[in-house]
């Protein structure tokens, strides 16, 4: 359906909001499967962090079978956390100082100062870029994606230069490549380097002007439901109006069916980050507290208050608590993924049935 507003032809459609979830985002495969089963697909996706990968791939035209192959290719996720390739002088410094604590700390601080993160984002960027390139035979921009697919894709990231939340889409960032926005939305501070972008034109070099620093959008809004509810013109973004929407998020307080309620051991990623933060401070166990605050921020970001009356029936909370499931466990065994996805499908299918989609 279409209507006219201030001379613009507005297309009425359905939107889907997909929250950040870290490694728990494997469960979001159930969302695409359910939409395929229902026979219709949203024309607008608002996503952040891990949700931005799912949303971008759906918008690019990946079906559930293709997405499942990607999710189950464990070796790709294991490459995510690759160390920076150090210049020769850092390697020499590492060799000279390897037996002294002060030397190790000095080297670590130099690496952080140079790269502002523990891990490189080269592998992540190459992976996302390749997946999108495979569908379009080019590094697709937001404007090109909208023209070719008709899907309005929103990807959220935190703009640290302006200290504000930024929503990348074909209106705000027409010439920005979609893969660069996805990586920006995935850039957990301290873990991955910031993405230096021109919000309109794309990845910029250090010497160029108008660059801004972007980090993981989940820092300030892990479930950007507000992005489909414009307070000035409700539901309208550009030439699309979200007359209805679904919100999908992982619920860390609810036990997954078939899993036991036992605290999962810290993943290797968590242990590494916590240990490195602890090296920088004499305060006991500060690393775990800082990382815990970040995880809590992701877990606690729910729906904004101005939407509460409208969205109660539109929120699908996917249980995400249980032994073997972790925000940072990207090397999750495939048998655990099978079990987790089976439980997630039941929850998502029940939501679709309650909404009358099936």
C-alpha cells in the first residue's frame, strides 16, 4: 500500500528490529526461517552489532539455508579474533622484553596506543565484505542496495567523535559501503579498533578530513526499536513507513529449553580481555568488572519507554541463558548450535503464530 505525505509517495511496509547479541546471535537464524515460512519479508531492517550481520545478509538476499551454512562454518568465527600484525620493531621489542613484566606491559601499551585494540578487525572486515560481494559482485553501498532490493537497511553504531548514536542507511549514508557500517557496528571498544568513517562516503584515510570514529552500537542502544518510530513523523524514514514491526532480542534472564542453568565458564576471549585490562591497573579484578559492565549494558538495553505501550505484543524475547551459550563464545560447538537453534525456533514460531503470521 502507498500514501502521500507532504508530496512524497510513502510505501507502507513491515519492519524488523534485530538487537545485538554477540555469539548468541546464532539464534537469529530462526527469524529468517520463520519469515520464509510466513510467506512475507520485511522491507525495513534496523539492526545493531551481531544483529547487523544478520540484517545485512537478509537484505542482501541470503536465504535461511545459505545463512545456516555461514553460521555453521566455525573456522570463520575462530579467525575473528586475530592479533595485530606487528611491525618488525614491535617484534624485536617483544623478544627483548619477553622475560620482564615491565617490558610486557610496555609492549602492550604501545600496541594499544598504536591500534587502540587488542585484536585486528582485518579478518572480520574481509569476511563481511566477501559475503556481501558474493551477492552483488561489488562492494554494495546503502543507496545501491535500496535501489536493487527495495529494502531499507538501518545499521546502528556509536559515533565517538560526536558522542551520539548514528544510524547508517541510504538516506544518511548513501555512498557508504554496507560492509563498513556492519564492521563499525561490531567494533567493541578495546577488543576491535574503531572504524574511521566519513558517515556519507565511507572508509577514510588518516590524512583525509571529515572522518569520525565509530564503535559498537550496542554500547548505547543494543535494541534500536526507536529507529522505526520517528517521534516527528511516527514510523516514517525516507519514503518507507513501518506500519507494523517486530522486535527480536536475546533474553539473558530466561533459560533455553533443554539447557541446564549453570554459569558458563568465561570464554577465552573474555579471559584475554580481562587479563589485559588487569595488567593496566593495580586495582584487583578491575578487568572483570569493566567487562561485566559492558555485558550488562548489552543485556539490559530493552525497549525505550515511549514505545512501551505500542510494542508489548511485538517483542520476541529469545531465551539465551544456559550452559554452553555465551555472549563471546563464537567457537560454539555445532551440536550446541543445533540444540540452541531448535529451542529458538520454537519461541520464534510461537511468536509468529500469536501474531497471526502462520
